C-alpha cells in the first residue's frame, strides 16, 4: 500500500486512538466511535506489568508485553509532546504479595516464571517491606519486588490521546459503523443508523469487546472475541499511602491496588464471564474492598470515589488479534483483554507496519488474527 491511504479506524478506545494517532503521521485517518474513550480503557487501572500478568503457557503474550513496555517511555514522551498532557508514567515497579501460605506458593510460581525470562524478581524481607511500603500489612506471608513494571494514569492517557488526535486533525466521528467489503476487498465503512458510506482504502477494526459487531470480519475472528466483565473501584487517600503497584493473592483471590500521583488508588478487578456490562454489584464491591484491605489496611480511611464496570475483550488463547485478515485491506486490533493499555504502543506500531508494508515487530507477529482463520 502506498503512503497517504485513507484509513478508517473502528473504535476509539486506547487501542483505536493510539493506532489512529500513529497512522496520522503518514495517512489520512478517521476514527469512528459513538463514545470515544469511555469503554474498557476508561475503567482500566493503567498497569504496564507484563511480569505481573505472566502465566505458564502464555510465552507469546509475555514476549509481546515485554516488547511493548520497553516502548512505553518513548510512547509516553511522544503523547505528552503532541498533547501537552502528561500521562503520568510511573516507574516504581510492582510488589507481588501473598497473604497466606497458599498464596505465597502462587507468588513463588510467578516469580520463578518471570525470573526464567530474565526479569528481576527479588524477595523482600519483612524489614525491607516496612521501608518500601509501610502501608502493606505485616501479616502477609511473602512479598516479591518486580522493579521493571510501570504504570500510567489511563484517564490522563485517554485525554492526551484525544488531544493528540485532534492536533493531528484526525476526525473522530461519533457513529457506529461496519466495514464495507466488495469482492473480498474493503472499500469503506457504513454508518449503522443512516447507511451513509465513507470510502476507505484500509479499515482497522479496533472495536474491543464489540468486535463481533463488525459483520464484515471473518466469522472465526468475530467468534473469537468475547466480552469479559470487570468491576473496579477508585478510592482517594493520602498521596504517600503507596509508592508502587501492589498485586496480591488473598485466599486465592487476585487483587491489585494501583496508586496515582494525585492520591487516587485503583482497586481491582473482577473477571466475570457472561455478565451484564455496566452493572456494579454489591458482592463485587465487598470482595474488592475485603481483599484490598487485607493487604493494605490503610485503605479503610480512604474516600470511596467510584465503582465502575466494563467489558474487556478476551480471546481463546488470551493473545490479542493484531494484523490483517483474509479480507484485503481489513485489519484487526482487538482482543487485548486486561492488556490494552500495556500493549497500545506495540499494537499501534504493528498496525502501522502492516499498512506500510514494513517489517512487523517480531513480538507482534504472533498476534496475527490469521492464526484463527480456517485454512482455505
């Protein structure tokens, strides 16, 4: 594809906005979303923590996360320069915490896994814990420091991306659209309400958990992306309560607490299959507060600010769908599940490479959605 092609991006979350902004440097881009910046990435915690998310059998996802987190300092600097809004990239690392003896075993497994991939994971003694994070309960059985993990304020990031997109004169159209395909080649997008067609040479489906609504996509790809509900809390306390992200297991239940520079503390998150989006339940709020307080007792003095629920896009192998499909000109950038913010820089660079026909980052090549398409 030559430079200067017309690109329609379906979806205005952190992935769609990142893709649209990066592409705008060389192409004519339009982003389509009825409510840009208000989906799963608005509710996210902003953890950039491939080590904390690492699990056995997901080596490709870990490799993608490590590649993307390495791109984050440059990405954050570029977004800040383009928008004037600092997304508050934090470099203080993560503390993995096991509340009980069984939880400690789980943390040991994660530490061993990330250590096998060359990621520093250092056991923290009780005396060291009192110095590093005095607010963490002294009753926890194990704490492991992962200094390489980062975090970002996801809502400041979304504001920065919207501002950067506007500065690049990328139109953001508040309409739901589907791709238009003629003889296995994409020709544009069609507004679902009016039926109006907008011509495009390339369409990038970055619709998150609503990917299945993009009917022009191959059926195997639409079926692969399912909505997984997550409920998450926001509290406000003293800005020095925590200095780094806490990722804990409490009686086998995972919970995290992510501090912000402003004093905000994000506590999350549930993971619920086949649940209604937007519904915050009393049980989820109770469980998140109970497990959070077990690790950081000082949370009980914090102001309760918000409880929010969104659907995150999951895939069968937990690996995102990033790259071309068997429809010429129709690409996908979705299925990031809990890693949308983390993987935004790598995804944007990969989609740019596919469109420009330049080498695709090796860690991104494994995410190509064609792995799900049946052989022709």
